[in-house]
C-alpha cells in the first residue's frame, strides 16, 4: 500500500479546517497527540489526559464528523498538518482509541514515509472492520454470536422469536455481503470509511492496549493486529471496549501503561533494561511458582525478548508477551530443556529453583562434548555452590558469615552443642523456602531433628512432593535411601534481611536491599518486606557477584544484628521472589511491600504495606487471586496449619 505524504495534504485551507487540535492538558516537552473514537469528540479523552503522570502535555485531534472525507488516509494527512503546526518535527507521540486508533496508525505510517520518526504509538482498543478480519477469526466470532442469539431466541415466545430470527438472519446476510464487498457498507460516511480502511505494513513498535472482555466486537484486537504488524507490545486492561475510557479504574490503568512506556522510552524508568549479553533471557523452572510469572511479565514489559521452559499449567501461560514457551515434562526433562535452548537461542539462562539448577548442571555435563556452545551458555548462566563452599568463599573475602561446615553424622552436632552451645542450625543443600532448615534449641531435640533432616523422606511425603510439587528428588532419595548433604551453621541473633541483585559476568547491574517484616513461617520465605539502604549488605552482594562472576539474578540472605551489622547467611544464585523489583523500578527507602500473592495467603499482613500487585497485568493478577482462593479453602488451610504445627514441634 502506498501512503500519501503528509506534505501533500495541505493543498486547501478548507480541507485542513475539517480537523482541529484541542488541548486536553497543558504541559512541556513532546506532547502526546490522541485521536478519539468514532464520534471523534476529544472530550472522551480528557479523563485519560488528566490521569497521565507525565509532565508533557496531551492534545486531542478533533475531526469534523459532518465533513466528507475521501478516505481514512486523507483524514490522517489533514491531522498531520495540524500536528505539524504544533510540533514541526519528530519524534512524535501518537495514540488513538477505537476508530481513532486507525487514524493514529495511518498518521504514523505517513509521518515515517515523510522521513519523520515515531517515538510512541498507542492503539487503545483499535477497531477493525469485519471484512478485514482473518477468515478463521471471523468465522469463529460469527459462530459464537450466532450461538448466543439462538440461545436467546429459544427463550422467547413464538411470535417474538420469529421476528427476532428474521432480523438476525437479515443482519447475518448483511455481514456476508459486507465481507464480500470489502466492508463498503455503512450508515454514516465515517462508518463507510472505517469499512474501507485496511492497515498497511508497519515495522516499528506499537503498544496495543486491549480490554480483557470482548463482548462488543466478539474478537480480541490482539488476534487481529498481531497478523498485521510485526512488533506488537500487548497490554491488557480490566475493562471492555466501552468502559476502557469511562471507568475511572480502567482509565487509571491505561494511563499507567502509557506513563510506563514513555518513561522507558526516555530513560526515566530506573529499572533494569536489556543490554548486550542480557537481551534474550530464558526462564527455566520446574515449580509452578507465581513469582516466575511475575518476573517473566516484568522482563517482557521492560523490553527483553523472553522465553521459558516450564511445566504445564504454570502461571507463565498467562504472560502473553513471552516470545516462546516450551514444555518441561517430568519424564524427559533433559531432552525438553535441550530442545528449548536450541530453539529459543537465549543469550542467558535464568533458573528459578534448585531443581532447575540441577537439571541445567546435568545438561551442561552431557553437552560438553556434543554441543560446547550450549555447555558454555549454561556455565555462564549457572553457579552451583554448596552452603559450606559459600561460607569458605565469604570468609576468604573477609565477609562476616556464621561458621558453616558440611557434616555427615549426628555426633558432630552433639559435639558442637557441647562446645559452642545452642541454638544451632541444620541446613541441607538444594533446599528452598525454609525446607531443609531446622533450628536446634535444646539437646533433647537433636536426635529427632537429625532423623528428620538426614534420613530419606518417608514414602508418603516423597509421593506428595512428586505429584503436587513436581519434586522428584524426594522420591529418588526415598528409593535410594540416601539423604541430602547437610551443613551445620552457627545461629545468628538478629532480624532477617535480603538482597536481590542482577548482574552480567560479575558486573552488578542493580540491587535492592530489604528487611523482612513478615514471613510465611519461622524459616520460610518473606511475605512483607521493607526497602532499606544498607551499605554493608550492598557491599557484600557486590563483592560476591564479582568474585563468582555471576550473571542473571541472585539473592542473598542476611541477619541484621542489633548494632546494624549484616551477617551473610546464604546465597541463591538464581531468581528469587523479589527479582521483579529490579525491573519495576526502585522503591523509595522505607517503602513497605506485601508480596503478591504470598502475603494475601497469610492472615496477618501489616496494614501499612502496599500490596505489590502486577498492576499492568490484570490477567496475571487474576491468576494470583485464583491461587489465593485455592489456598483459602478449608481443607487446604487445615493441611497448612497442620504442616506448620509439625514444623514448630519438630524444629523449634
């Protein structure tokens, strides 16, 4: 399709007079030009303009609906003349709602053809005539509409049903005629222009802001535009086509998307951004953790080309912008993982749990001879280290850490209790979330705690973890009657704190320090954290990242003594539940965050904490709320209470 140049459009003042500009909000810098919907009234955009946080102004493009236009292309060309009268040169920020999104899209194409640049293009619920829908999408929507109408007609009285059936039959025939005729039918001149317009090719990025509910058009705009435009960044809003710019919550959500994209574009967003060597991360997870999906969503939104290898029914399936998702089966995990890496071609692999680390380690060993490039990629992405080795490394760097050593018999615990006193801590390698951690507070409990930690898990627990948690290691340990590697660590009195960091080849990219205010259990993961500034924690994490040459995400656990000294407890060389904060933008020191959804699953959350919802990902939020709902079932709550009680009785 050949686009007319905007310069050709200003031949007569009368034509230009059909389009005008209306200031919706004053501001400085590059303004955002917005085109309203089919009614072409800029006032419908005022609420959105006022909700935007960006300091730049917002200008509506008013189109005279009584004037006759030859085409959408002419309408866009005239709008460009007005835009250039306000901003002579690019880069331009454009957006539009419904039919106005088509005009904004055409304006962007014409400006690019004229040698200008487009900084941002926001299409809010962009409408597209049925005649231009892909056939399979059109037929499915037609079948769905027909089924709804037939079920409704079936409830009517015979006379009313007959009249309604005749009406729906005529409308169905009109739809077929409109599609066959290229969408040239319509009740108004603008409606006929809408039917004739088919978007041309566009290679630059568009941000498509789509409502979750599609009850007005019967089709998801994302399904239409992904087939037309190469680079679509999709953002969902909890709304439908009509309420997306009317409902205050929906308007605020749209404004948050636009503000975020503009801040990313001009460098004001402080979060982690793609860079050479860390542009195409692959998430590898064996657990169905919500935090993995949260990290994937944050990476995609920040501009990373994300892929994932994960088990079925994982929350990642609700993150729409991920480039590719590959299955990770229980029966052939190494083959699945090898296939996923080969097909996705990531530049960095991000493991999310200890099982994923073990799988990647095994794959690297097998690939060293057959696929050295894959082995090198895994080695660059992975750092496997026991707790005792970490303690030795920290000690060599002069980092304060409790004495930690690998042990293989209970007698060492007895001897240490006699010499050092109690409490002491037993930890197993490869455990997470408080599992495999026991605090020995009295000598009478040593035998029972050692038996629970050191012996293979009972069959019922191994089966439960294999079926529910997808944890095959417990079953393997039961079958082989072999226990995990055990470490004995000195107990540190203090307040728990954590650091989440991102790095590339040992170079720190960003970190955030947090003090744990609430946790799921005495030794479990954090549910409420407070952002803090702590030079000691930051320095420790930075030095270890450099010493170990870490890439990707990593987490560090500390205990803060009463005098403020930070004692390193352990390190996780993988993504942790707070890794997404490095991409969301750094919170102010003192901010209290209730991590979602884990904080909602616990009954006592501090009211002053801000719930850390993925506000720009409502479908993912729904998934998290569904997980909360399942956790709140009486049977699940009883099971968890029993589990926590047993943990307290056994280990505290």
